[in-house]
């Protein structure tokens, strides 16, 4: 899908930066397709997993332990992506603008910035107030959500039970995501000096509908 966006916008990138790369799955997929990849994430645990996975596959990927709101590179790149609603985790609009400004700084002229978000519709009608769970032989989790419409903040309470020998260890996490509208983000994109080229719904190249759960933004450095 990301390659289709590149093609539809006439870009043939060589070097790509993945902001909020997590455990590196996207970096590895793109590396295997012939792209030079840089993965950046604030979590040392996720990066350790990413490095181990890429080493096992014999892939040469540069992973950086940095905060995406204040990252630094040694040079510029052809494209930057920020996927899997990583941007929603930035709950202050001023920090989102910092990310966009840094993206513009480190993009080559003509380069693309592609990111996705969970939509307001998804927070209000799919996630908010709902509980999700999954049970397997080695792990189980319970995922509870509470959405504050006024503040546009969603709290995720996650409880994991992970098998350790004959017993299961419990791990608890709390995550927050903020809902952003297209106009809000467009204003921040323009203020940072980038140009918004397109918005796409879900995993399509069509305009997003009112009930889209995920929207992709394609921005360009002119």
C-alpha cells in the first residue's frame, strides 16, 4: 500500500525513515523490497526486539532510540512514514507541529511524508467504552477503553497474562491517544511548511468517508 502511494505520486525513494518503528516489522518488509531503512522509536525494549529480528533475517537496518518530537538525523531522506496511529500517541498539538517541522527539515525536496491516524469516529464509536480480549495458550490480554469527548483523549488500560513456566505473569500498561480532525492536522501541516497532497481512507486511494476508522495523509516537501 505504501509503495502504491509512492508510485501514484511519482516518487521512487531510496532511503526511508520510519518514525515510531516499534519492533521493526515495516522496516524489515521494506528492506527486503530493496529500500534502505532507518527505524526510530522511543522504546528501547521495542528497538531491542527490532534489532534481534533484523539480525536473524540478515538485514542491515539502522535503528535509533529517539523521541520523534525531537529527533536528529545525520542527513536527509527521500521519504518519511509514521504508521499504526503512532501520531495519535502525541497528545499535545504543539508536539505534533514539532514532528511535522522536523520531518520537513529532514526530507529531501520532493520527498513524501506519509502518516495515518485513528479517526474521531473510531474513538467515539469503536474504541470508546468497549472492552477487547484475546486468549491463547501462552498469552492473554484484556483491553479496556475510555474516551473523553471533551478532551478528545482515549485511555487504553491493558492487562497481559504471559506464561512463564507453569505460571502466568501479569503485566499492566496504560496508553493514551488523542483524536485529531483532518482540518486540525492540515493547519499544522501547512504551518510547518509542508504541503498536504492527499488524504486516503483505510487502505485505499479513495477519499475518506465519514465512517472511516483510519485515514492516511500524504504530504510533500516542495
